[in-house]
């Protein structure tokens, strides 16, 4: 669920405040509470997040090609 607190919300809040960023997204793979993500961002930035994630996925795919 993209809205409301997630199981890693405290960690994301810490990263967000410590980095003084406009927003933060924390993705956890096989963590203490399983897999999950948390996002701290304004509604405007949150609307841009799907495109940002698609761009990131494309870059990861590109980087994995030998």
C-alpha cells in the first residue's frame, strides 16, 4: 500500500529527516519484517514516483546487460 504508514515507516522517516531531502523511499528486501517499502514525500512528489521508479528499473535492466 502506497498510502499510510508501512512496516518500515520509522526507518524511512529517519532517512528522510537525516538527509534533509524533499522525499525518501526505502525499499527493504528480506529485512527483519520481511519485504516492504515506505515513502515520505509530498503529494506532488508522490505523483512523480511511478515514473521515477520506471526510470530506475530501466537503468537497472540496462546495467545488467553484459
